[in-house]
C-alpha cells in the first residue's frame, strides 16, 4: 500500500508538471518524448514592409535522430530530405538537387529545434513568453553569430508545436502553421532516403563536384 501511494504521488507530480509546463518545458518534453511524427504545414512570408508575400503548403515527417522529409506541394514542388547524414534539397522546376553535410546545414536552424537531437541550450538561448491565444510560447535565439536566423518563436498547443515564427537576417518573417500531428514510432526505410531523378543537375558539397545524375537502370 505504501508503494502504491508512492507511485501515485510520482504520477500526480508528473501530470502536474506537464499541465503547468511553460514554453521551454513544452519544447524539452517534445524533444525528449516524441521520437517521430508527421503532419501538414502552411507557410507565409512577411516582408520587411509588413506585407504578406509568398505562401506555400505541404506535408512533413521526421524521425530522430536527424531524419526528416519536408515536402512543399503548393504553389511549386520542392523537397528537403535528411537521411541523418546528408541534406538533399530538390527543386522540381529547376531540375536541380543540392547535397550538403547535415551537421553544417542543420545547426542553429528551425529544423534543429524540431527534429534535432543535440542539446538545445548549446545551440540556442531559450526564453519563456507569456501564454497567449491558447498557446505556450518559447523564443529561441541562435547562439551562432553566422546564423541566417535572428529569432525563432514556437507556440505549443496540446503539447504539439503548432505555430512558428522565424525571423531571418534579411528582416523577413516566416509564419508556419503545423497541423494534423500524428506520432510515428517507426518509419519505412525509404521515407527518408532520396535518390536524385535521372537527368537533374546534382551539386554535391559532400564531394565538391557537380554532375548530372546517372540514367535510371532498367530492372
């Protein structure tokens, strides 16, 4: 009976901790407890003059450590895929693929906040914000002086990051809505594997070469 009340007490404290979590706590819990997930996004870009510019939408999936698939479907198709080692950026209209080492490309970016596994405090200065509009907000300031981003805000609702605001060094702000979150404990092997289509230009920074992708082989 004593053990029962002991475990009940620990469970109650755990629930209380989650219910009273601020933005930083929500981010840490999300990083620690969600090993993989998928969902949909919509994005708009606000210019320095305050006017709304480009809008886009698509879907995403990720699996820690460091694997993700970010696919823009409208108004044009583009895929950003990480296999955990390399980052592939495929622009369908330009028929072009760029490949970069994941470590260099991921550090101090919004993707590092959501999909990475490194210690958040090493890459970002985290600040709690006052809850607003039903969201628990946290602001992340990249510590790297050469980061392309100056500030990243994430709004959590029901323990999922459903809103993001990303301010870049050019004075633009991207606003993202992340919805229809679904947990994903495991993923198909090919979900985070990218093979450049035949005939596209491949710029591979991991090999310092530029070449056309080889033609597809017949089965």
